[in-house]
C-alpha cells in the first residue's frame, strides 16, 4: 500500500492507494484542485468542505453527462448493428436468389442447346 501527498485548495492531504496507482491518484487530485480553483474564482472562499462538496457535485455531474452520452452511443451502435444484420441477411437472400436465377438460366441454356443440337 502506497501513501501519496496531494494538494487541494492549498491544503495537503495524505491518501493511501494501491502500489502503482500513485501517479493516477495525483492526476485525480489535480483535477479536483482545478475544479476547486474554478469554483473559487466564481463563488469565492466559502470553506473547504463546501468547496470540496461543490467540486464533487460538478465532477459527478460531468460523469453523469458522460454516462448519458455513452448510453446514447451504445444505443446508436445497437441500432447500427441491427441494420447491419438486416442488410447482411438481405444480401444473403439476394445472393441466393441470384444464384438460383443463374442456375435456372444455365439449365435453360443447356436445354436450348440440346434442342438446337438435335434439330
């Protein structure tokens, strides 16, 4: 278990994480600190707890928005996959119909060749 020191709103926090996750934790803390700084510029210093809560709410809102977009994209991919499957089935049917028509035409030509060959 690793321990990482991060700064958010000018305050140091010591946080434990799994080994190898230190850089990722620092990156997350930097993102939170950035959101807190954005809030500071718009609402001013309203206390660490309130700033952190507001930052958490904004980040969660971003995450929910991203999840909604991801869900919409997944639904769209599902529709496209369904259309692809339908087109593949229609293509297969068309190929089968074309093969059958070619077979019938070949049989007719053979029949005509026999008829003209015997005439």
